């Protein structure tokens, strides 16, 4: 089999693998779909073997990605647990506070959180990224702080935001 044909077969098989449900498709079905797409007989032994190699390589790479992602998640959870154990985040009942005593309403990710704070006599809702320095979690300039009035306006408009999200997601 020439290299141009090999490349065409591999690209076609990979396109199919990326768009199909891997739990429901067989190697034979992938080979048949690629055969129809390319107009080539892929049941011939050398081509069949080549398709099998492409599929196996793809599945091995996907498995490696899943394992790497799982390892990253475990590492992040362990780091968060260590931070809590070190007393970086103080807890009061069900409420959680940061080093400055600001209420942590929720953690959006390892680095992002929503807090409520008092700044110069004004209550602010902040959605912000944080970084670690000398054992402390400090806010970055990446984020936004809303006054109570701005928060009320934002909250009132959440149904409109959700509706817009649904419309955009239904387009894709």
C-alpha cells in the first residue's frame, strides 16, 4: 500500500473515530464507514490490519489522556486538601473564609472563587482568580468585583443569560 493511500485511510479513520460514540461502534463498522467515504475496499488483509493499527493507536492515546486527566484531578484535590490542613482556609461551620477573612461563597475551580467582602464600607461580590505566594492565597487582577446594587442587577438578569447560553449551545 502506497504512503498516499495510507495517509488518506488514516485521516479518514481518525475523523470517524473523533466523531462517533466509541462505546457503540466496532472496528468493522469504522472500516466500513471509511471504505464508503474513500471509495476503497478496506477489507483486504493489509488494509484491514492497517485500520486496526490506527484504531488501536487512537484508543491507546485516548486512554492515556483520560489517565493523565484523572491524575491531574487527584493532584489538585490533594493540593486543596493540603491547603485546608495547613490552615490556609479557615472554616466556620458550613462557611469558609480566606486569609483576609472574606467569605468564600464557592470555588469555581482550583484557582477561581466567588467571595463576599467588605471594602471601604461597601459590600462586594468578587469573582476572581487567585495565586499562591509564600503559603498564602492572594487575589489577582483577573476578575470582577460587583457592588450589592450591581449584583442585584446581575442576579435579576441571570434567566436571560441562561436563555442565551441554551440558544448558543443548541446551535452547535
